[in-house]
């Protein structure tokens, strides 16, 4: 929630699905490190870090419980070096996140947690669609199966990074101390604290710093936690958007527009309309005095007027493409249609059944998709790219689209 750029290790965690607490599995995973040889230099670092942690107020008992017997998870360095790279066009990026599965699951989640989203809207003014979409993109609405596949104990990971990640040792050591402080405050346990390789956890991918400084006890159970019930995670994320992103109550994020040629700057919606820039769906701007800025991400594709709340979402993960996918997913879950103006060269997103068919056919052909549930993650994208390469489909970009489905149906 605090990292900006995909070149920074911690920001990569946004693209990994995380886990809620499943208890004993974490303890078993931590214990398995005890049988490995401790890397040279780690014990010396651990002892020096102990002094620094205690000097910053961490209790001896918490230090011993969390760090005294663990081994560093050295696989994090391979994760950092070998993040899958796929050259997605913007329309592919959006199609993958505004997927048939996410739309259906989002509507189910909204039905299940409608009272919670209504309460958050009342307390913070954050639209339910925006918050729901954040949850859906970050952790597939907290789905435990997705989370279980991607979780690992955070203390061995953070210890490895704090000890031996050369570029940002101070950052990782601070996050490790933040994680220890969470245990010190009795908000969680080392067994519960499972997440991505970089230490992001729970429904909305909290790094320990965010957990400590932004999280709050929204469900009133006496502790702050991104695990279990989503109340704390979603309530805290809404407060984050307001406090750090300057989210404005009552404003929509913006709108797809037409008639945008030659216009620029920040103006009120009324001024944009007077200049011939209007909503693509033909509806009037509901708050004409709010201000917005024009953005055309791809020449020949849709244009948008972006209000402050778009940039509030961007504060969560500073990527224009990410923010656009979030706000569009939020609108779609609540019944809006696709963009009126398509992106150049784009195609419709595959349906859930079609994605499952792609995964099933790829699996039968010997390409490992990691499952056939209709959700497209890095495993499916890698399988698609390998198939494209073998079949001579260019570009081999890992996108599970209509061309890939057609070739799979041909049996080649």
C-alpha cells in the first residue's frame, strides 16, 4: 500500500495474492527452516539486529519468539530476480483484471458484505465499488484458496531481506521491526503472519508499516488485523484513501468522455462540457462544479476526465493503469458496461467458461496453468506464452485471448 514503482521490491507484492491466517501451517513452514544450514553471516547479523530491535522497544520475549530460531528464507532473492515479465498492452491489462470471474465474485462479495460497505461509505465517503475493486484485485476478495497458494511466513522472508538485500537494507530492517512490534502489541502472532515474499499481508496487502500506522480496529474486537473478517482491512483502506489519497466524499472518480481533441488542463466538468467534452454514455455530469483533468492513455482509444478520487486510488499503487483498472472494475461490478470507445487492436475479454477452456486445453497439452478455475495469474500467463511460442503465435505475450483459444481448439 506504500510502494510506488515496480522497480522497487516491495511494490511487486501488489501483483501477488496473499493469505489470511491458517495458523499451524505457518509454524510448520517456519520449523522446516531449522534443518537447513544457516547461511554464513546470518547469525552475526541476527545478534546485531537483536540489539537494534531491543533498543527500539521490542521486547526480548517477542524477539525470541519471532526470530531466535528461524532461518532466512533465501528463496526471496530468486523471487526478486525472476518476477515474470509480460508485455501487456493496456487493454490486455484491464481485461485481465476486469475479468468475468472478478465481476461475478465481486457481485457476490457485495451482496454478502453490503452492510459493511454501506457503513464504510457512511463513515468515510469512499464508494463501495472502488473499495470492492481494490479488494478484488489485491486478493480476489480474500479467497482462501488463492491466498493459500501464495502465502509464506513473513518473518523468515523479512529477515532475509533485512540481512542481505543490498539496495534497501534500512527499509527492510524497519519493516522487520514493524512486524515485531505488531506481535508485541498482541495484534497477531508469527504463525498468523503469512503473506507475500516481501511481507505484505491480508485482504488488502498491508506491509507492516501500513498495519501499524494506518490500520485500525474497525470491527471493535480489540485488535487491528488484515486477516479474518475483512472489516479492519477494508475500513483501514478506506481511511488510507481519505487521509493519504485525499479522497473526496460524494465525487465519482471520473468518466469516459468524447470530443476531447485539443483540450487540456484542469477544469470543472461544466467547463469541459462547454468546451464540447461530454460523457461517452450521453449522461450529464452529476456534479458540474467538481474539477477534472483529461487523459487519453492510448491514441485512438477511450479518453477520460479524471477527478481527485482517481488519484486517490493511484496513491494506493502509483500506476495510472492500475488505477484505471480499479475504477473500471468498480463501475462494472455495479452494472456499468465496457468502455464505449474500444482501445485500438483490442478484443473482448474471454468469458469465465472460455478461460477455463483455455486452461483445460493447455493443461492437457502439457502446459501447467496452476489450475482451471478461470482465474488468470502468472502460471496461466506463462503457460499461454509457452504455447504461443511453440505454436508460432506472435506476439508471444502470455495473453489468454481469442486467438489463443481458437488455436487451442484447432488442436495445435
